[in-house]
């Protein structure tokens, strides 16, 4: 999920330097200014489904909203919905590549992996097979062709399980206000990590109360 960060007011030349991993020349001799500049957060577009208008009609296209900040990647277990692994990147980072960067938990008691189509790639499928995981990742729609009926039904069944991770993000944003007001990815990683720990603690207490009442 996307995590908002304070917006930066940079020139096009400064943005180009940051994308290339360089410190803009004008900042190098100004340590005070440099300490207040977030060189790791990035802009991206957040796509959302268009809402029905008052007259009942639907807009011809979905909405694309500019967004600045970071992205929180997590994996949870199917039964208890604890956050097992997590990673923080800038907001424009690809989702799919993160699967091979420690998001899967080998200590989990199950080997099946549910994820949406952003994680469907040959590299990820090969990685999961080599690591002993069973892919339940959504299949993509064929280019310029209708989605076969059996794949639609398969994806719908996978969504019942995969969508549980959305509940985690919804809980974090409603209960802890998932955002950062710090500078740099190191502090953002710490902030997001603390939010994940708080979620797990609250989830554990909920399950304890549930077992006690049962």
C-alpha cells in the first residue's frame, strides 16, 4: 500500500539528479537544506475506479491521482493474518520484484502463495518453484483477448484469500494513520515497521480475547 510523505518542492533538474542517485550540486554545500530534503521518496500515479455520477452514468475512464511517498509491502499468513515479512520502498517501485526480496516466509507452515497479477512473472514463478512454494498468483488477462471463463473462476477463488491482506492495510490506516513525516527511507522504514509491530500486537490481543470468549 502507498504511504504518504511530505511533498518536496524540487526543480526539474534536481528531480533528474535524484532519479540518477546524485545529490544536486546546489545542495552539496548546504547541509541544513540537504537534511530537510527527502532524496528517496518518489512520485507515482495511484489508479482508482471511477465512481458513478449523480445522474447514474459512469465516467469513460478511471482516475489517476498523483501520489508522493513510499510503499509498504507485506506478506501475511492465511489463518491468523499476522504480518510475517515486510519491506519498504519508494512509491514508484514495482510490486512484483519485491516477491524475491525476502517477502516470503519459509518458516510458515503452508507453502501456497496468493498474490494479485502484479506478482505474476516468469522470474517469480521460477523463484517460488525453486524455493518450494506453490504459486496461487492471479493469472493475467490475455492481450487483446477476453479472459477465459475457467481463469476468471480461478482468479475469483484466489481473491477470497488474497484480499485478506487488504484488511491489514485498512486496519493500519484507520487505527494508526499510516503515513510518515520523516525524511529519508531509513526513517520511513522504521516508521512503517513500528506500524506493522503495532498491528501484530493488536491482532494478537484480538485473537486472545476471541479464544477466551469461546
